[in-house]
C-alpha cells in the first residue's frame, strides 16, 4: 500500500507547488506525470536491490513474482526496472511525456499477469504478507489510468484560437 501513497503524496506536493505559483505544476495532469515519475523511481530501485537488503522489496522478491511462463525472469526484472527508469525520465519532459505515458500504460498492462501470479501464489516481499489480488489489480489499474492521463492531458499545453501557446503555457513546458 506504500506505493499508491507515494503517488498520492507526490501528486499533492507537486500540485501544491503549482498553487504556490510554480508554473510547471499548474495542472493536475502534469503534476500527476511527475508524481508517477517519483513513484517509478522508487519502484524501479527495487529491481536492482540485492537479496541481502531486507528493508525494501529486492530483486529476488520481484523475480518470485514473475509467472513461470515468462522466460529469463531475473533478466526480465532488470529490464522492467530499466523501462521504469526510462519512463520516469520521459514523464518529466514535456516533449516525451506522451510517448512515455503510453509506453508505461502498455508496460503496466503487461505486468498485470505478474501481479496476479504473485497474489495467487502468495508471494511476499521481505517475508511479509503477500498483497491480496483485490488490492493488486486496482493498484495496477490506477497506474495505467495515471499513465494514460499524463500521456493525453499532460503532454502538450493547449493552444489559443490562433494556434499559438501563451507565454505561461510555454514556460510550463520547461
């Protein structure tokens, strides 16, 4: 449950900065893109953490989540960690936000079988309780929704009737 809380807390911090006048965070969708990037930095780090680390999920925990039909589970965990880092970087840059959001949404859909497998197999993190399916699936749907919202609503600022961006909108892209 910590991961959605990180997403929510980051969203509120970024939106609060927007309310204080930081133009980059003037919209909910751009703030959500940045919040998702923060969350992805946190989750991606687990992909590279050695098994000896027990204060957070680690590489071995994530390998146990991989369904048996997926080849090279350890390599897949590293690959998805790299993709999460690339997606996070893409979300914070306006020019790549759309592609990153769409790519992340596809990745989250492809990761759903691993979450279902982990819940049904009772795969725990750090020896704790396994996350139940009724929680894993809605979380994954939330991440898909935020990625798509960031891709479609936060990708480019709106244009005026003449087709040009206002000065404030142009600054918010940077």
